[in-house]
C-alpha cells in the first residue's frame, strides 16, 4: 500500500523502522514495523527464548544496515576484523537501539496488532450499531417494566421485613470413606441420594430429533452411565443432515423435579458443548431454561455427572437437551451417555443415623474429623414464616456441596482450610420447613465448616432509595432505582439475550481478524542492559555498552533520540552518502536486471565499484532533492533513452559486453519467481485482483509438509479466488519453501536477501510445463482462447499469439503453432480418455467445445507459457 500510494522514501523508512515511536501512531504506522518482526522464532521444546530473541535483534541490525546502507555489518558480531572500520563494540552499540522491543520469542509472537479487513470493520461497525440500538431499548419506559419494578420492590421490602427463619440444631452423619478425594466428592452417599430423590427418567419415554449409528434416545435413560459407545449405551443423532439436534424425555407423570444430571460420553466428549437444558410442563410451557458452555469451549467431564439444580414454579412433564447454533459447528452431533431426572421423596430414611450437635454455634468455624478422602453430611431445618429469599454464608475444609430442599445451590471442589465467609449463596425458602443439607469432603489432615444465615442484602445506595416511599422520591432517586432494576428485570430478558447474541457475533468477527506481530518499545524503567557478546555467544556477556553509531560514519544530530527513531533519522541525514545511493541502485537493478553497482547488498570494501558512478550519484541526488519520490525516480529511469532501447543484442556487443555493463541495449533478463507465476495467472485470466489479507495456499506437489511432531502442519490448498492470488501472497514456510518459486531462485526468507542470484536449470522447465498449478493455468488459458479468440481455430491461434507476445503476428510462429495444434487435435480425437485427463477436471468445458479440441488448446497454451518471450523481460 505504501508503494501504491507513493509514500516518500524518508517517511517509508521512518515508519518501517520506528512507526511505533511516532507521536500517536496510526494503525498503518504500527503495522509498518512488522517488517522487523519477520525474524525467525522457535517454539520447539527445550529451546532458550533469550537465544532466539538475541538472534532476532541481530537479524534486525544486519538487515537495517544492509537494506539502507548496503553494508554487511553482521561480520562484526563475533569479533573485530583487523581492516574493517566497524568494531565489535560498535556493532553492539548499534545493536542496543534494537534491543529494547517487547518481543521475546514467545509462543504467541506477542505483541500482535489486530488488523481487520474493510469488510470486518464494516461488520463490527454494523454490530456495534445494533448493540447500541438494543441497549437503548433497555432504557425505554413501559407499563410492563413499571409493574415488574413495583412487584420487585414489594418483594424486596417483604424480604427486609420478614422475620429471620428459625434454625434447628445441626445434625451430622458419617464419615463416608472413598478411595480418593475425587471419588468422595463425586459419589452420592446415602444422605445425598435421599435428599436429591429418585431418578424418575427411566420411567418415562425418550425421543430425539434423529438417530444414527444405532444410538436411539432410550439409551440415555437405561441407567448405564459408562459413556462408552461400544457398550451400546450412548445416543447419537444423525449428521450432517440434522442441523439442530435435540433429545427429550417425557416423564411418567408431572413431577416436582429437584435436579437434572447429564452424563457425557467418553469418546468425543467435546461434542456436548454449547447446549441448553429445558424443563417443560404438560402444555410445553418452559418452566426452566439454562445454557451451558455457550462459547463452545469446554464440555461436561466424562465419568462425572453435570448436576443442574432445577427451580421451577410448577410440576415438570418433560426434560429437553438441545445443541445451540454456534459459528464453526457445521455438523452438530448430540450424543448422551445418560440423563437423570431426580424428584424428592417425602418419606424419612430411617437407615441413616444422624447425631445432634446442639453445641454448634453459627458464625464461627466448627472443626470436623472425617479422616482422609472422606465425606461428612450436616443437616438442619430452616423454618420460614413467609416464603422468600435467604442469604447463606458458608466455609469449608476442603470441598463443599449444599442442597436446599433437594436442590443443589453450591458445588465447590477445592482444597483449603475452612474460614469465615468463603462462599455466599442466596436461596429460595418456601413457607414452613426447609431442609439444608451440606456435604463436606476432606482431602487430608484437618477439616471444618462455617455457616451463618444473613439478612437480605442490597447495595447501600439502592437500600436507601428502596426505603423511601415511591411518591416521595426525587428524580435522582427514581432514576437510580430504575437503572438498578433494569439490570435484572425479567421483562428485559429478551433484549438482554439479543445483546448477548450480538456480542457473541462480535467476538466471532474479532476472533477471525488477522493479527500481525509488530514492534513495541519497552517502558523506560524496564529497558534492558546491552552487553557486548563475547564471540557472539548470548551466554557470554562482556562489558555493558550504550546505544551509539559506528564512528566511521556521519554522526547523528544533537536532537536525535537515542532509539530506533534516532536510527531512522540518522539514515536519512543529508551527510549520509549511502541511503539514497543504495535505494536508487536497487530500483535500477529491478528495471535493468543488474545494479549500477552489481553487488547491491555490499557497498563496502568487499563489494565491487560502480560501473557508472556519476550516474549513480546523479540519481541519488535527484531522488533526495525531489522529496524521496519513489514513483518519480522510477519514471525518470523508464522514460530514459537507455531503458527504452531494444533489448536485441547487435554487432560486437554480444562478445564485448554480453552483461550489458555499458548499457548499449535495453534490459533482458528472466523474471523473478513471483512474477513468473503472476504472468501465467494474468494470461490465463485467473489472476485475482484482491489485495491485502492473510497468506494463501495455492496448489503444490503433495506430501512436502511432513512434520514429525505436529500433524496439523498440512498444506490446505486454498479454494476460490485465493487459489489464484499473486505469488506475493503465497504462504512461505522457511523449512519447506514453495517449491516452484524455490526452483526459480526465490530465497527461503530465513534472512533478508537483497539480491537474488539468477540460475537457469532444466528444473525450471519442468515446473512451468508439469507443475499442477501451471497445468491449470494452461487449461484456463485454453478456455480463454476458445471463448475470446473467435469462431475459427485459425482466429483462436492468432488471438493466442497476440495475447502472449503483445506484438504483430509473425507468419513462422503462426505456422509452427498451427502445426502443433493440428497434431495435438488429431492425437486427442483418437485418445479421448487422455483428453479428459488433461482437460475438464478443474476448468469447465466451454459451451459448444469438444474435449479433444480443449486438450489440444491446453497443449498450445502450455507451450506459449513456456516461451522465452513470456519468462524473460525484454
């Protein structure tokens, strides 16, 4: 984008090296610093993060000096060279400028910058607008809301005014021993089973949305919680046809349900995630509803039932489990090991021996001695004069479960000493007697519990308003209590659910946003000391050095900051002779195939001398004095008489100047690897014009990515438009570079490569003739020749030559191409199976075309894409 917008080279330099250090940097300026985060990282186990952080910093030092100054400064990182002007100490002084960034070879490559696409930004803006509209609805006054608030205030005042419940003496039974702490916590001993009640699900009738793999609904109420599919005790809905799977049990009669317990299957337990449990009455009205693992992360643990307390106003006739629609779950499967539905028995259990503890006092920790891996049960009766809510304050050593009237209200699996007010729960008490049952599970050593019944609790500022008569409240008080009620008003629950849904959608979009590593400076009080590294070893720290520039070069201006911004400004100073020369030399090399100084990467003592020093100097001054205008200097070069010469080699120049050092002809050289692909894409008509975004995975030969320790590292070939994006966007894995580009001399990107050395090998012909991607390009080009070239074969061949060579037709070329086409057409008319193998699998057959004809045109296109005129500039 910077090149397209013709950003001046000085601004480009500052943003690349220190965009994050600009005052109030934009997102694009931060993103520009990702250039220096392109260093190697290593997340392999056993590696030292500091070693690879050090290597990354050295890479940045070497790259900066080579790209902007044309110098191979990296030679000094291990020791001082006798005849080189840069010492080892000066190397690490310059290194100090780059040693203060936050990155540290972390596994997540932090810090990272989210960079949404225009579509994602638009989507987020749209969702934000919808959320704002919905939140505005929360503040709309309605009669229903006013009535609801009035009822809540009356109930709250009743809770404040109601007498404290009468508390019976505590009773205790146990200990009940188990093999382990986990087993003692999970096991339902007799007091617990009696409190919760009987599992009435097996007496009912189960059904589900669909059935597959011999997993009918009845298997979830067969009493078997093993969870093994091979035991034939797990349900299974059909996929991919069933997009909204559900399971349901109709109870034998309307029942006062205390809790539902779900048992997950052992294999593929992650399928039971983002689900809803509902309880319905005889008219299928929802009496209870609760969602679990709503973000599709996590699932109920196999072998450990998920207890779901059910508080419903009325008798329940059916219990239903259904999967929620979530992004990314395209083939949902509902698979259950068991569903238990518990209802309390009203009769007493005479088999349990309870011991009274009248000496225990509330509000203080009581010591218990259950023994290791054991459970004790405590119970008492709370008698309420009127129904209402009640706060209970609890503590335990170690784990604790609490039931009120058989409904679980607290479940805390932990290892700790009992202390005052470790947990607080608010429970619903019915008028009359209410049974509280507490299970204390001890891991080892001492145990204990704490209990206290608290009065109704309201935020202090709300309580003050609540006690004021509604007619006497001022506007401030009225607004305050209305705002408080709106945070939980059941009348606004549908709106809150819509807001929650939109926020989930927003999170989904944000998760899909590409994040890019970028440079970020450490705070001044956290900056590192920089040492000279003896022999370049990060473990052998020598003397401490301060940030500074090599003495052999120009010195920074006095106001220059002592950080990467100072480096950028130092590179751009008027007395620096190298930055402009190195840049224009690189531009010249891109246009002419060879720089005015052919060792583009080395302007130092080990590099060559410029072939035309005066021209190099003139271009450098022209570049700098015209505002570092990159497009301007390129225009100057391409409009020159030198560039516009014919590339044809004439006369004695073929022998005396075959490398064109004297510039006696126009440039002629093979295109770079990415351009070879782009040229073929453009001619085939497949090239995507899409810009920006994450890397893509065009076709490559199979089985190249064989990772010993990570099977997920597979090449997932891109589809649609991404399959045909420019070579610039191709994903590069440094250990296995994209093979066709590597064949055309593209580097592995392990280090910055300023100059690519061109080779000519037979392998390059194998790529452009036989590689899967190039065969597809030939097929698409054949399709284009047929559909755009005219009605007759001769016209199509002329079109093909004009398309690829972009010059007037030559009779000898047309004759050769016609002979090739006719020969291939005759061959494929006889070998139709071979024709179908060559054409029609990825590119469709044009209307009115014969497959033999298209196969012959594919061969023609393949030959044209291999011409020197296509692969060579000039």
